[in-house]
């Protein structure tokens, strides 16, 4: 060492004191984004449309008159041949000119050639769509089992027709009448 040289000349410089780690800026940006979103929602104009805007308003309730058993008996005597029975029970809806729809619903019970009618609030079975005339004042129902059986038979018939058509197209030309 030289006389005018400082004592700490050959030693490494003192290290800086360690600073605590800087906190992340991500939470600040998230909070700022949330605050701006809240502000924009708050600034939107208020809508006068009710919360269920996608739904159509329910029709005004029509005062239903008490079902007249004599009327359903007379109409069923004329049109009841299209009824679909399961365990001697069926359901029908009677056309109401007051409401313009099939709004008077009845359960019909068949016992020994006699019919008994009971008023019900709504039909609980699927509506019958085949074998009923268009101008019928009654809407008939069928059971789920009857509907499944009818649709199954229709699907089998359709499948059979498609299979036969495919077989006829796949036949060699020598088997087709009129070919050489």
C-alpha cells in the first residue's frame, strides 16, 4: 500500500442496503377497472321495461263461467267417437266462444255405456293430433303410452318404406324390369 492510498482501496465497495420489494401494481389496475365498470353501469339510463322483457305479457284473465254439464254431455254425444280411451278414462277440452279457445276441460269416465264428466283445471295428457276433424268443438287427448305406440308404428312404417326404396335403387340393372 502506498502512503496516500486509502485503506479500503482494495476492498469491494460496500453493498447498498436492501430495499423491501415493491408491491405489485396489478391489484391497483383491477380495482381501477372495477371502479370504471361500476361508474358506467351507474351512468346507464334506467329502462322502463320490466325485468322479464323477453316474455310476452300474460293475457288478461277472463272470468270463466262454471262449466255446464248439459252442454258437454250433448257435445260429447255428437263428437265423442274420436275419443282415445285408456282404462275407460279420457280427457277433453270444450271450445268456449267467450275465451276463443279450448278452455273448459273435463275428465270423462266410461262405465257400462254411461259417461260421467268431471271438470278439471287443465288437460294433463298430450292433445290428440290424428283422426279429429278440424271443426271439432272438442279437443281430445291420448295417453303417453298410446302416443309412443302410434309414433313407433309410424317410424317403423317410414323405415320400412325407406329400406325398400334403398333396395330398389341398389338392384343391378339386369333385375330392373325393362332393362337388357
